């Protein structure tokens, strides 16, 4: 069995950036329904990062496609194969980019319309679609059993929303420097992180009860080549420490300064990247798999 190198770092960056951008817009629209005046600066910050992150992520996807980058006219074919997940994904990304651009321009006062209820409903649907599609792109490849789990899209959507909140808060605190009360945001973020930890553990337990390829993948993640990245950068720094910090804010009424919050939000963003990077790389097969199954 040879090394499967179809998906490399470009795809990991696409999954990460597209999910984070979609999560930023999704969280922004939800908060706008809740209190558009209170979270005005958060909404504006999400507009800064939402569409650009998804667009940059798509650029990395084009780089991975190879010919699509140098012969863009070939990409037109992506819109005309309704049985292909790639076609549906292309449509979802296109609608999201268009409407998130309109949404951002409206909230920054560049245009006078584009922030109505219909736009927000469309953005909720296509934000979830964009974040979920980053997992579907992996899940349709049934040759890689580790990626073929129904819980993966849910895990990626929750992670996308979490990292989307983090990057928006970072932008708000560094660039807009608005001291708006984000207690509701931090509270929601805590429960998202808890849910993400449980989903990740469920994802791993399911892999342990799967076919030999899945067991090999999850063991390489927990005990093998990628174990340091998993335990340190994803689980401890990217999930557990932020969960503890936001838990203290939620239940103990602790107060942390902006620098601490920015650092914790950065850890969440880092964890979101490693989640996708590790799932991709633990899922691929290597020559070592033959010796693992006794070949």
C-alpha cells in the first residue's frame, strides 16, 4: 500500500479558512437577530473576515486542483454536474461569497440595502452549508474510512463556528477596540467548545470500533506520528485550556484582560487548524499499514 498524497496542506488550509470564515458570518447573523445594536462592532468585524477567509480558502483549493488554477475556464464544468458533491459545493461557496460580501458592505455603510431578514436567513443556511461542505469533501471519499463518518460534518460545523467566533473577537479587540460586553458570546463559546470535545471523543471512539484502516488511523493520531500534535496543540491548547477559561467566565464570574482573551481566542483558532490537519493526515494510508495488518 502506497502513501496517499491526494490531500496535502493546501486542502487543510482550505478546510480551516473556509470553515472559520463561514463560522464568523454564522455567529454574526445569530447575534444580529439577538441584539443588532449591542453587537454592532462584532458584526462589522465578522464582515471583515468572513468572505475574505472563505475566498482565500478557495484559492488554496484551486492550487490543489492544479489545472484549475492555470486554466480557470475548466472550472466552469464544476457547475454542470448535479450528481457531483464538488458541483454542489461550488454552488454553496459561490452563494456564500456573494451574500457575505453584500452583508459586510451593508454593515460597513458602503451600500444601503443587503442586511434584511432574507439575506440573514440565506447566510445562515449557506454558512452552515459552507462549514459542513468542508467535511463532506472528505466524507465522499469512501476509500478513506477514517473520513467516512456521519459525525464529521457536525464536528466541522461546531469547530467552524467556534473558530469563527475567535477570529471575529480577535479582529474586534485589536482593530475596532470596542469594549462591548461579550459575555453572551463567551458563554456560547464555552458550550460550543464542550460540545466539540465530546464530538471529537465520539469520532475517535467510533474509529476504534471500525475497520482496520480506521483503527490504524486513530492509533497514529493518538499514539503514533501525530500524537504530540493531537494531545498538545489540538486537545490541550486548542480545546481544554480555552474551555477552562470560558468556563471560569461562565460560572465563576472571573474577569480576564483583553490580552488574555486574545491569546485564548488564538489558541482556539490554532486548535481548529490542527483538527483539520490531523484528521486529513491521520486518515491517509502509509506503507506501515501493511505491517500493521500483517501483510
